């Protein structure tokens, strides 16, 4: 098989694969969370949040926006627990004055506002 025929077959397979990816994955919300911080934040986004003290108004704090603009401080977090791990979330950017301890259980996140 000569080189030009190999290039044509490779190009055909590549275009066919791209077509199938565009067709089947169009409109899907896919994300690749490889780092530990992004995996924790993605897991926290998917759960229901309950604040321990009722003095915080959840409407004033947009949780999804806060989670996207926060960092997980693993030095202050307790990730060695078996049942509910506690993560120390520190806001960045416009949320830099907010610090939350989030207790991540199987279905619910119990949060405590440390600093506002």
C-alpha cells in the first residue's frame, strides 16, 4: 500500500470519527476533572446544601458561582474520614472574604460559614 492511499484512509477514518463525536456528543455537558480540587468542587456542586446556622441567606450567596470561584485548602480539610469528609473552601476573586467548612456526606453537604 503506497503512502498516498494510507493518508486517504487515515483522513477518511479521522473525518468519520469526528462526525460521530459531533453527532453523539453535541449538547452534552461533559467535563474532565483530573485534579483533586476540581473533582471535589464538581462533587459538591451536585449535592443539596444545608447550612448549619440559619443566619445566612442562600439567595445572597450564589453557591455555584462561589464554588467556581473558590479553592479547596487541603491542609485545613479533614479528608481522612470514612463517612463525611470536611473540606475548607476559601473564596477567590469577588468571594475572597468568604470561608466555608463543608461537610460532604453521601447526599447532603452540611456547610458552616466561617468568615463572611
